[in-house]
């Protein structure tokens, strides 16, 4: 079961420490997950456009984003929340 993170995520994004941890965790993801996550969540590219750019189906994009988020959560819990 997934627990709640402490504090406001928007406030965390304002800290250099969190941004550095997030960048490190994104770098640790498999490339296909990292690219999908960055395009969607960081760059704000529309899902349909990402599917065209990566030549993947919407279902495959959803799976990549899901796996990226799970990987990022695990990494951030280990390297950022446990500080």
C-alpha cells in the first residue's frame, strides 16, 4: 500500500535539493521510461504527440508513465525522503 508523502509536493519542487534528487532518480530510470516521463510531466507534451514521437500506442505510453512514476517514487523515498 502506498502511503502519503509528508508536506506539499509543490513546495518540495521549489527546493534545489529535491530538484537534484528528482533529476538523479530520472537518470536512474530505464531510458524509455525517462523519456516518456520527461516529455509528459516536465515538458508538458500532449500524450497523443508523445505517442507519435515515440511511435508507441497510448496503452504503451500509459504503461511507461506508470512504471516511471513507480520507479521515481521508490527512488525518491530511498534517496530524498530518508535524508
